[in-house]
C-alpha cells in the first residue's frame, strides 16, 4: 500500500534537522538531569536548587510524547527527537561517535540499527 506524500523533500529535511538539533538538546538535558538525580549528587547542598527540575525528568518527557499531536509545533521536534536519541541509546550506543557525521539524523541512524 502506498501512502500519500504529505510533505515535500524540503519539509522532511527541515523536520529531520529540527529533530536532530532540538532532540539532541533535550536528550542532553534529560541525561544531565538523570545524573543529577543520583544519590551522589542529591547529597550535595548545591543540588537543592536543582531538585525540582532534575526529579522525574524521564517521566515528564514520556508524558509529553503521549500529548503530542500534529498541532504541537516545535515541542514535537524536541520530544520526538529526544525519543529517537533515547531509543538509539538502547539499540546503538555508538551513535554518539556518529552524531556529527554525514546522515547522522536520528531517523537514519535508527534505520541502520534495525
């Protein structure tokens, strides 16, 4: 079955680029927050100011995925990009060595991983 083409090549490239940039930024934010939520950091007095933003970051991102619609705008780039990088962590941890190479969009790296 052939699906109708809803977007042109320009729109697809833009979406892939936004998911790469914004998704990678969100992925980094979540990874750092997860690290800050570990007991070794939570015991530091400096952590108190960060606690609200560091706790349950992964769960918040998963909830955002549930709430995304076609009308979500830029938030979908962050959330869907983050989800792709997160899945790549599980399927292809070496993606970090490829992230700045050619065809390093998360969608393309996922295709290589399956």
